[in-house]
């Protein structure tokens, strides 16, 4: 288990047990280790006697944690709360202190219903699960023989002719299967995927072994957490399209495998390590505070005894030398400063990692963002060019309007001259006809320029809208 691996790396003593041992043996182990942390798996399906054993362990000082490792039916089946009593009654049934869950989707529903400390503890990279897989073929596979949801299978029917499902019994079987089927599909029991938690335990094993993972859509919170590691298909119709894209390009499939493995190992390991370091530091501070409080309590008791002492000599002051607290040395101060700086760096690493995961930043997303920036720059340049063309068209339109006004003035002058010089009527009429022809030509030119100006403005508007859309994305 990843929890055991994480605790072992912190030099904790980790042991497994089950109902095959007697309750007295288990309780005796709790007493022997003082105040251990007891993590109970499968607590909702416990065999008779488990609750009694756990209750006695808690009474002896154990810190009980319940691990919830199943998708909550209330999310996708809309089950009434009565069907989830085994989840809600954790405090009453076990007197537990914390509830851990692998899914953010589950935790979102549990938070207002369970009065315990809740923690997101998903499976992460464990070297023991890394089988050193190196793909030799490009097959599409599914670990397990459970069929996909009926309506989902019908929509994606052509895809399943080329998919191999296998029931694997050993790690050697797993290694062989992933060697020949590096593209792995993951789906739920039900078709409404956006309500379901992602199958994190399956995904963790696949990602640890360089599989390219394509999955049915999942709850948005889980999709966000696994972004950059799992390729989610928004709709059933998208699943065959994504699979075909990878299967038609060997280089793209190899990149997917490498990016999935690196993102899972790097991001999840860094996050887990930072969280472990932070939790270990907090725990160490709490233990130190308890020890200091105990020392102060013992010191007060000792002083009271000294004040009451003196025997036959009366109630005089004690002759024993008083203890004087030693001032911290420069070395202690330097060590404290070093630890504080390490804690600050770990907190910074945790914050940066959480931000990368929250924003879904991966190698792929960074490349896509760079491409979007370049496209936005190109659209800005196109917008500037279109605006310049529009300005030129505006100037041409103004000139055409001035010519039209001039032609109209000339027409008015010729009409006035017609009344004043009837003798030159024929000449004036000819001149008038010439001017009217020029006016029609000017009007036609104006219309043409106006149409060109409208088209230029339309192009400028389209370029501006494209640039704004690129900036928003």
C-alpha cells in the first residue's frame, strides 16, 4: 500500500493485521506501541468482532483512521442517505478520529455529512509497483473482464473489436499485458461518468508502468486532479477518436507513455513528499510541546516538595541547588534557523506543486499555451493590418464624398448659368450632361469605396474578436 510506503520512508514501524489474529493479540500490540495510528480498511464490511477490537484499541490510546476506498453510490445512483449509514456513522460505530478518502469527489459529498477530520489520501507512485515495463507492441487493453456500461458500449461499439480485456492474476501477468497493450482504457460501472470518482487505484498502477491512459469522463474534481496523467473523453463519441489518434501515430503514443509516467512520478511524489515532510514537522512540534509541558509539570511538583521539606530543621529553604535553564547555544540557533528554512522551502514546493496541479500545468499544456500565445500575437498583427486598411478606405471615402459635393456644386452653377445665358443653352446643356455623367461616375466610385470600407471594417472586427477569444482561452 502507498500509505505503508509513505510511513516507512518516515521511519515509522508499519505492520499489517487482520481478523485471523485474536482480539487480545491486537490490543496487546496497541498497548505495546503506546499510541499508534491504526488505519482500518474495509470498515463498512467488517467481520464480527472487528468493532469490539477497534473500540478496545481506541480505549487503549490508538488514533483510529478509517480509509474509504470505494466510490459513493450516492454520487451517481442518487441513493438516499439511509443507504450510506455505514459511511455516516463512522464516529458512532468506531469512535474514529479521521476519515481518509482517495477521491476529491467523495470528500466533497462527505464534508458536510461526516463530523471527522477528512483528508485526501489518493494512491501515488510507489517503486514496488513500478514493474519496469517497456512496450513492444501497440495494443489497446483493459485490465479486468468487466464490460463497459451498456449504453457506453453501444455508442463506442466499433472500438471494442480491437480492445483486449484480461483478468490478471500476478504482477508478471500485469507486466506482460502492459508490454503488449500500452494504451489502457478505464471506465465506470455506470454511463453517467461526470458523477463518478475516477478509478484512482487502477490509474495509479497503470501510470506507474508507463501506460497511456484514456478514460471515461469522471467527476470534475477528480478530472482536475488527474489532468496531465489521464486523457478523459468528454463524451462516448470522443473515446474512439482519442484512441485512434494515439494508435495512428507511434511517436505520439510513446510521448503519451513518457509524459504520463513522468507527470505521475514527479508531481505526485513531490506532493506526497512535501505533505509528509509538513506533517512530520507538525507532529514533531506537537511531541516537543507535550514533552516540554510534561517537564514543566514535573518541575512544579519538585519545587512544591522542596518548599515543604526541611525535616526537624523547620521550613527553611532547601539546600539543593536550583536548576537553571541553559541558554540556547549558537549551534542550536543555527540548527533551528536551518530547519525553519527547510520548512519554508518545503512549504513553497508544496504550494508550487499544488498550483501546477490546480491549474493542470503539464508539458503538454505548457506547449499548448505557448502555441496559443504565438497565435494571439499573429492575430494581433492581423488586426493591426486590417485597421490600417480600414483607415485607408475611410480616407478614400472622404475624398469621394468631397468629389461628389464638388460635382453637385458644379451642377448647381450650370443650372444657374442656364437661366442667365439662353443663347448658350446648347453648350450649357452639353456641359450639364458632361457634369451629370461625371457625377454618376463619382457616385459609383463612392459606392464602391463604401463597400470596400464596410468589408475592411468587418475583417478588422473579426480579427479583433479572434484576438480577444485567444486571450480569454
